[in-house]
């Protein structure tokens, strides 16, 4: 039997997931965040098409997790899959190093200082040299370890005298 339907591939799933945004940072997709660890699609013997998406949450117990799972499910289901399964990856620990470089640029434009790369020789002093997203100065200081979400800290810039949020490196 001929079908006019486009054959869905894993690449199509990746493309659709580009449009699923982090609920806490609407300028970044879950792919920008490096949260999607694996995508696969299968056709069963009864021609049922199923998609499996594996993701690693940024923070364990992040309240946005159920929202993200539902957003992924809805976006992929809409593509025409019979079954969609969103699996939490327990083996891959998310770290801020998984964020793509262009994601960090988007984050800074959005007004949130991106996390520094967690290198092995990273010193406390280097970690504290966070660039202000408003003026670019690194003369900033930590004001509070917790910002509007668990993933963010509040900092203050001495140069432009404005507060800003930083996505914490983890
Ligand atoms: Zn500043």
C-alpha cells in the first residue's frame, strides 16, 4: 500500500525539538541547553511509529521538568507519531558545559550572564569573574546565591551599578 505520508526520521525529531524552549529561559531551546541526550524512532511490525526521546534535566527536581516533558511529548506527537516516550536520562549528568557556545551568547543577550566553563583548574577567583551582560565589565560581585530560579544567582555590577542574574555553572 502506498502512503503519501512523509517518512519521519530522527533528524526531523531533532528539528522539531529546536522549537521546544526551556520554560525558564524562553530564548533557549532544550537542544541549546544540551538537555536532549538521545533521539530514536522505530516502526513496529504493525506499522506503528514510535519516538523515544531521552533528556537529562538541568537540576534534579527542577520544577519545570514536568512542563518540559509535556512540551516535548506534544511537539513530537504532533509530527504524526503513534507513540511518544520521553525518558529521563539517569546516566548522563547535566553540566553547564553541555550548553552550546551559541546558547551562551543568546543567554547573555537575554540579560543573563552565562555560566563559565567548568575546567579542572578553575579557581574560585576565576569563577567569581563574571561578565556583566549589560556593560561587559567583570567588576561584579555575588549578591545572592539564589535568583528567580534555583539555577540562577544574583550579581551586582560596580561599573554600571545594575543587578543581573547569572546562570550558575554546575
Ligand atoms: Zn555592568
